[in-house]
C-alpha cells in the first residue's frame, strides 16, 4: 500500500534530494517520491518562487552554488529530522537556571524550540531564534545589540561583540556552516564568524551543534579549531570512518539518535 506524504514533506524531500545530488530531473524526482511529474512541476514552481531553487528545462537545481552556503530558505527545509534530534540531545544537557548564548541558523531555531518550556535565560544571536521563543512563558530573553543581516537575520557588529565581552554565560551553543577535523569549524560570513569567536570567550562551556551534512566541508572564514568545543553533538549520519576521525581530533562527540 502506498503512503501519501503532505506537500510540505514532499517539498522537504525535493530539497534534500537536490542538496545531495546538486540537480535532478522532473522524471527522477517523480520516480523517487512516487508522484506524477505534473505534481513535481508544480512543486518546483512553488519552491522557485521562494528563491530556494532554479528550474531548468526538465529539472531543477539549488539556487546556491557549491562555493556558498545555501540561503536560509533552503536550510530550514533540509535535514529537519537530524536537526531536531540534535536539538533534543542538546536540550537534555541543559539545566534549569542556566544562561545560554544561542547561535543562529536553522539548527539554532530547532534548539530554541526544544528549550521553549525550560526555565533558562537565553541570549539569541539571531532575530529568527528570538522569534522562535516569543511565545515562551518560562524563557528569559536577553537581546544583544547589533545589526541584523538581511535574509539570515543574524545579529553582528562591534556592538554585539562588545556586549559579549561584558557578559559571561554558562554555555554557548555554537552552530556552523561547515566543520572538519583539519579545518575546524568555519562560516561563510565574516561578521557572523567574528561574533561566534567572541561568543567562545563569553561562555564557560561550548557545545557545537552541527548536522552531518556539513562534515568535511570548509567555509570561507575560520571560527575555531575542531578541538575547541567541549562537546560536539552531531546526528547519526556520519559513516564509521568519519566518526573515528572526528572522535580522534575533538574533545568529546555525542551522536544524536
């Protein structure tokens, strides 16, 4: 018996296929998802309208090239289950009463949602993350000053780094565009990377929260070495060789189920 998936689930599946393959034809997507090509064409038209992919004759590819981080509109719909697993694992390490410096991005939003009913103080480094906590009645929000980067809505600038230097948090939950044993944690945006580096010095413990699709990749600017975070939480998508390399080069690794 066939299983019918929702439109949102189908859109997510399309984006995950394109992220894995780079591009795909309408015929291939239809066969992979078990739906008619006309349905796939409508899905691609919708996703192109959101700016997350580009259609070409007979298929589609992601809007971002291989040398750049995909836009938020792509990332928020990819690897969702993995990011949610990471968020739940990270939330399990947090004690009520702690002060948390929470990084941005789609993983940061998942973590915010996992912490929304906890008695903690959270300083978000993204307006998107702050908005994810807007209905919480238990979280105390501390909004840092700074500029909101268009599209991403991450908060950065001299005011942000100065603010971080004057505060001390129990934990910094770091997200990153890419990570590898040799190159460490890296970002595409220099301003965001600067804020993350300042955040490293503002917390008693650093937990890196990264999904496995980012492993082995290198961004434009360094955040820190692979051995700087006290703990790396990653989903179970890494192969055995990658897990061994990551474990050997870092302080501690936890696989989120």
